[in-house]
């Protein structure tokens, strides 16, 4: 039997065999194999953190696998850097391509390898001809002479695909290309993929949107927790089966802990930011933990930063403890009692070069001030108190925050906000990159906070965490809340189905 | 959907240009803008003081522009790669002294030969400084702002150490060397013509050769430039060497123009050079602009200085006005960029709605 559903006479173009990759203690990829045939569109699916990105980076020549072989066109190849991958005929189309904004489209495609006339001058006419020929083959209309600045993401991807074609790439990897595209642009991209397939190129298509996978691809490979789960023709699969393969692990049960839910602390009404999120309405009560679940890019963090006033919103209202919050003002959000523990703690949560004590005290300067000055002693006592409460493991409080482990850094960020005694705490991916032990501690801390009457809004991409910690779960998809699940009705399958759009729209 | 479509129909279409043409036009408008400013300046000034259009005055302005334009050419190449060369004033000073001084050691040689040797000495000194800058920036991975700030002082220090309190006096230089700067063709100095030709060669190189286009790519997106395999280190290094060599040549011209040289020659000149480059439309963060624009910027700057002088404005104002001009140039760039970005976004929304 032929390996690919609709590609009978397929030739094996690329074969990754038994690849493994570890980073420190983290096994990102374990014994993963992948075959790509000429003319097929092959889907690579899995939850966040399943190892898709690592696999892409191996094919891109960015990471070298610890074990495993890569065979391209029947020859074993070693990819030490991106140039090797290019020479092997592998091209990667990233979600947000790296173009030269000041150069023209045709130069972006041909920079460094422009066709030359005698005397080593650039042959602009030949360059234009080649680019028009490539765009013709792809069936796209894009002015090769325009400057890349201002191109939409979709157009930038077309430029990258054009470059791949002009390099005679036989394998084109598209890493979540549709995440930032409109429906029209997705349709156009799919047209381009069909032309690529017709020309014998193998396309590895990564997407969280399962309907796209079924529409575009012939075969699929599923990864879970860094391991290969299954590969096969999509014609033989149902979307339920695919979701089960992606999730497929035992669910964590949360010990039911009765909590007294109080008054509404946060009310969000019809919050909209054009092109990012639409019509977001929900509320969070005192003592309640509400999770925003969904895929990366569904607009969850953007909602959080809009509530906190870092980003503007175009319509809607945010009310905290009955008072309408001024938009686009983090200061107003802070004085209303909101704390935000951001997703990227190294960049946004901490001042890495500053001491642990300073970091903890940073948001409480006002209360620590005496006659307009901050005394070092008061700051240290304050920090020590909070470090003790959160069981922070540190050398000296005067060490830079950089010296702490990821989990302890997160505790410093939490301490910084808890010290302000917030009535609402927004935590974005609170346990990303944190070891299992500290993770449990952070979860316990959130539980304790809720028990003390703090309203908690948590954003998390880790489903076990969402199920374990949250009282209510709001699932977002493409900028909208698509469903709300009570803790008791929630399951990983239900969340994944809603987040990937497999859910039948409930009566609106 | 209908409402959106309606509003699209009602929005007047901004010409019937494609997005690309729109941007091209905006970029071209930069050069036209400088020429227009020059034209306005000349018309207004000569209306106030007709002497401004006299052959003598034109000769002086062009003569002053040659050195600045030559330095701006090299500086533009460096700035386009998202770097900066602050040492050009000091390099000019050292090269001017070295080339002027060499005549004292060339007894018995024909004047022609000794002038050639003076140029070679100037280029050699300038290139050596460029190699130093380029090596520190590319091999040492030190930001060029810091490197060339340091070499600005170091090279000036060497200059002072060699010259001490002394100076090269005009009488030790051959007359033919001075005549280089004096001779002109219908009030256009020969040197201005030569520098114009050099600028054109530079522009042609930047436009039509891979090594020139690579400079734009590096300045536009350094990370992407490395990823597509552009030899970024070698290109940036070369840009610094070219900038140094041109500063060396400019030093020789300085010696020929002023004759009397002490250790302060060219002090602070780097700021005029950067001003000319920015006024000429080269983006200070690299990636766009042209060497012709930079040379025109030098011409505009000198024309303004001459105009203010001719109409009798105090020298204090000339400095303030050059500063204002830089702000105007940058504001125009910023406004154009913002307008373009929003125009393009509207276009895209419309295309998506269609």
C-alpha cells in the first residue's frame, strides 16, 4: 500500500528517523520519526509543548538532534546551520517571516544571489523575470518592485515561499502560517500550497486549526509530550480521533475544595480590540479562579494586557469593584487593585540585574516611602517577610534576580504583586518553564489566595493546570470566547475541541 | 459587511497607485525635496541679495561642499549598514597633516609626483584608521558609536602628539598643490566635478552590485542578513575602510585648500558630516537612503550657511538653523513613514473586506 492517501506514485523526499533532543533535563523530542513524500501536504499536530517547534528547528538546521538521522533524497545529511538546510532543499516559512523592510520584494527573494550580467553587475531585468515567473507558478499577484515595508503577514509569507521556490526547495515547512491570516488570505495560501504540491514539493504544515488540517493535508503526524504518537492518511481519521491522539493522557483530578465565592470583582463587558479580540464579556468573583484557555495566539494575553491598561481597546468596558476603569492606564489599574504577573517574566516581570529585594519592593514603593525616600533597611525587611511567606529559595536578597531559578523568579514576581494586596490578580502562564515541584507550590499559592478572597484570572496553555486549578474555564478561539465550562464539566477533550473549532456552535 | 463596503466606496482612493508605487514615490520625493529646498533657498536668497548668484559665490559654495560631500559619501555607506563613523573629523585632520608634511621630505621630486605621493599618504593614513574602526566593530563586536567615539579622541591625540604646538605652513607646499583647489571650469571647481564623479560611482556601486545591496540588507535587518548568508562582517568592515579612505582624501583636499595646518584641522567636522547625511535622507538606523542624497545634503547645508552669510545673519544663527534643518528632515521622514504605514493598512483592510 502506498503511504500517502492520495499520492500513489510518491517518492520519499525527506525522512527523519528516530530523532531525539534534550535541553538540560527537558526531553523536548524523543525517538520521533517523520516521512515526507513528493507532492504531499503533511500535517504536524500536537498540543503546545508537544515538540513541534523543536522538530521544525531541527529541519531548519537551528538545532542538531542528539540522536537520529535525517535523509533527504536518499542521502544522509547533517544540518549545522540554516545555510545547510537551505542547501539540502529545505525551506522554512515562519509565522512572521524575517524580511528586509527597506528592500523590494524581488530583492528580498534574491538578496545575496542576484542574477548578474557581465561585469558582475546585478541583472535587474532577469531578476524581475525570474520573480514574475515564480509568482506566476504560485498563482499570486504581488508587485515584485514594491518595498517590503507594509506588506501584510500573508504577503510576507508569499515572499518567503517565492524565495523557497527560487531556491528549488523540495521541502517547505510552514510553521503555523495561518495563525495571523484572515479567511481570504488562508484560502489564497491554500491555493499556493496546491500549486506547490502540483510541482512535486513536499509541504509540512503545522496548524492548531484541525479543520484546516483536514482541508489541506493528505497525511498527518501527531506528537505528544515530545514523542511520536501516530502517522497516517487523514482520510482514515476523524477529528475526534485526532483530538484524542493529541491529548491522550490521564487527567489530573483536583481535590474538591469548597470555597466561598464572594461579590463580583472584575466585570469585562463587550471588550473589543479590532483584529485582536472581539466582544469579550465575563466576570470574576472574589475567591474564584477563572482560567482563560485556548491556543497560543487566540488573544488571551492580549485581553489581559488590555484589562491591565497596557494596551488600548476599541470598545467595551472594564469594571473593578463596581468602578469603571480608565482605559490604557496601568496606573489606574494598579490603584484599582489589579496585579499582573506577565507571561514573559524575564522581560516584563522582573528587572533581572536588580536585586531580589528591590524587585519584590518595586510595586510597593509608595507604602515604603518615608519623607519621599526609600530606606534600604525597610526595603530589606519588607522583602524578607515576603520571601519567607512564599518560601523563596535564594542566596542573599541583594543578589540579582537573574541568579534565581525560573520557579523562584516567578515567586518574586508574585511576591511583588501580592505585597500590594490586590483584589484581582491576573496571572499569565504562571508555571511556564517551571519545574514540577515549584509548579505545585504556585498552584497551592493561587488556591490560598482565592481562599483569602482574591479574584484570580489565570491564562494557561497547559490543560492539566487549567483543569486542576480553575473553578471556571473560558475557552477562547480566534479572539472570541467560544465556550464557558464549569470545573465539574470540563475535560481536556472539551477544551481542545472548543479551542480548535471542532465544537458545534452552541445555540448563540 | 455592507457598511464596510459602503465606506470603502465613499473613501476617495488615494490616486490610483499601487502600494509599491506609493512607497517608491515617497522615497524618491526625499531627493526631490532636497532639490526643491535648494531651489527655494536660492531664489529667496538671490531676491534679497543678488550677489548670491554670482560666479564667485557659486564657486565658494561648491568648493566648500567638495570636502563635506566626500566625507558624507563614506559616512552614508556606514550609516546605511546601521553603524556610524564619528572619527572622520580626526582622520581628516591626521591625513591633512601627514600629506602636507610629506612635501618637506620630497626634495628634488617633480611637483606632479609629489602631489600623487601626498594623495597616497592621505589615502593610506585614512584607510589605516578605517581598518582599525572596522576591525573593532566587526571582530571586536563593539558598537560602532563607542568604537568611533574612542578613535575620534585617539586619532586626534596622535595628531596632537605628532604635531605638538607646530604647524605646516603654506610656504612649504608647492603652488600646484594649492591650485588643485583653486582652478575651476566656468566657476565650477574641478575638484567639485571630481567629487561629483566619485559620488556617482559610489551611487552606481550601491545600486547595481551585490556588495552595495548587501549594505542596505544589513542595515535593514541585520539578523535576517546573517541568516541569508550575507558576509555581514566583511561588508561592514569594508564600509569603514572606504569611509576612512575617503576621509583621508578629504584630508589631502583640506591641506590643499587651507595650506596652514595645525593639530585642530577638522575638529568637530564629523557632526557636520552626520548632519549632511541625515538631511540627505539616509535613515539613521540604516537600511535606506542614498549616497547622492547624502551629497545633496552636504550641498544644501553649505548653501544655507552661504545664504545666511550673504544676507548678513549672525553666525550664531547658522548653527541653530542647521540644527532646525536636521529636525525638519527627520520630522518629514517620520511623517511620511507614518502616513504610508496607515495608508497601507487601510488598503489592506479594504482588500480583505473585498
